[in-house]
């Protein structure tokens, strides 16, 4: 068993109930619907209490609050920062962007990592590219899709016009089409095109509506180059310039601009990678490959092996891995409120492995066997969990 309380004191838990990106999206939904009988939504810190119902939500993938505050002095983004929010858990795009596009908690939509576990013969699947992990084939079986993703999108429930603007390579993917139902979708090839597309959307929005803008650029550069790199700083500068142009569009178009991120990132030194495959006796207790994220890995164990697995982890990596049971994950409220997805127990498996510090965990035998990621996310560190809330435009 763990020798410290889990979650640990240095963990940042999702601030469901008013301070998370889930609450921001639910507030947007309530602001736009404003119908009798709709329950009140918790008001996140920093959101404008007045103003109209023409809203623009920009999501800058990976732009954590700590990076913005440390590296953003003099930027338009930092000038527009009104508060800090938390991501959901796991602090990763599959979980967080799905929350943003549905208004559902991870417990409700059930997506808990780049790799998830499905029911029956589905096995492990990757929700963002919508493929089976073992074969790489598209996940398109209608009945399976209905069970894996049994929910409406945010835009289907707004009752008003909605637009989505994202990179063309993502805008028309299987995942995006499923989660964009109810909205008009436009893809862009260059970041410079986004303000013009926003102007186009605002002209057609009417007195009530939502434009959702998605920017993956920061996250991709952080994965490739790391948090302290000049390459990442250059991407931030481009995004900041774009944000200033979006602000001008929203002022002219009488819309409130809200911006946030799905998660932050943390550098992951290769010498802190834990490779379960290098310990055959431990790896042999796994019933399936790990899923989730390198910073939050879920596992299924062979029957009767849980205590032996826990003991082996504690003996081999006594100060490097925290272990939580599926029940402890739920009791800690990490996945948020709401009616659980019917397959949530399958998605959680038996145990959650949380590397401490800047560690990562994989089931390969050596670091060179996995794709190199300089910066990562998914865990409960302040860098990964903290995201900013920016308010601009006609607020």
C-alpha cells in the first residue's frame, strides 16, 4: 500500500463545482440557453457577469497557467488573464476537449486518456484518431460507436447557432464530426486565417450564439521541443498575436471572448521514465497493456495478482509511483460529477499508476521503444492541471 495519502499534498485536484474548465463550459451553456427550468450553473472566477449572449470560446491546447504567467509578461494574453482554472482529470486532450465539446465530466463521457479501454472485443482504442490500438483500423462500427460515445454534443443542446473553427486536418476527422454535431464547422490551414473566419461567423451569429476556436499549436511544439525551448516561445508569440486579433474581432462584432486551455504540460526527462517491460516479473501480472497517459496510467491485472503487483511496485520503485484503486479514484472525485458512463469501470480497470515528480510510466522495456515526448501531460501537477481564463472582446 502507499505510505502517504493519495492524492498527495502536492497534487492539484480538479476544482469541479466552480473552478474548472467543466464549470466554464457549463456556465456557457447556461448563459446561452437561459430557459426557465434550467438549473443554475456555478460561476467560475473571472467570467463576466453582465454582457450579451454572443460568446467566443478559444481553446489553446496545452497553454498552462504557469507558463503564461512566467513567460507572458507584456503579452496580450496575460493582460487578458482574469483567473486560474483547473483542467479535468486526466489532464489530457482526450478527456478535456471532450468535456469542452459536450459539457460532460470525464466520469460522464468516459474518455480517460489518449488510449482508452472499451467493452468486449473493442479492447484498447484511441478516441481522438478513432482507431483500434492493436490494428490501427478505423473505429466506425455504428453500434460500438453508440456505446462508446452515447452522448450529445454541447452544440446540439444550445438551441442557438454555433460555429466550430479548427485546423482542417482535425475539423473533419471522425472524432470531430461526432463531437461537432449541431454546429457549422470550418477548417483552417494557417493560424492567420482564423480571425477572418471568426469575422465570418460573428456576422451570422445573431443575438445569441457560440463560436468555438481550437488551436493545437502550443501542445504540439511542447511535445516536440520542451517547455523552455525557443521554438515553443515562438509559437506562443504567434498565438498571442492571433489572440490580439481575435480580441479586435470580438470588440467589433460585439462578442465576449473567453479563452482557456485543456491542460498544461511538464518536461519529462527520459531518465525518469519507468519502463515496466524491463521488469518481466512485474509486467507479467498485467492482463492488458497500460492505457490512459504516461503521467496517469490505468491497468488491468490478472486475477488474484493485485496485492503482488502492488508489493512489487513498492519494492522496485518505492518513491517513484503512487497507486490508486479504481474505487479510490472515484472516491477522490477525480473524474467529476454526474451520471457515470456505463463502461466507466472498464475504462478505469483495476489500478491507476501515478508517477511522482516529472516521471512517466510505460510498459515498454526501454525509453527508445516509445515515441519521444519532451513535455507531457495527464497528471496532477500544478503545471499540468492549472489553466488560465482570459476574458476580452466586448466583455
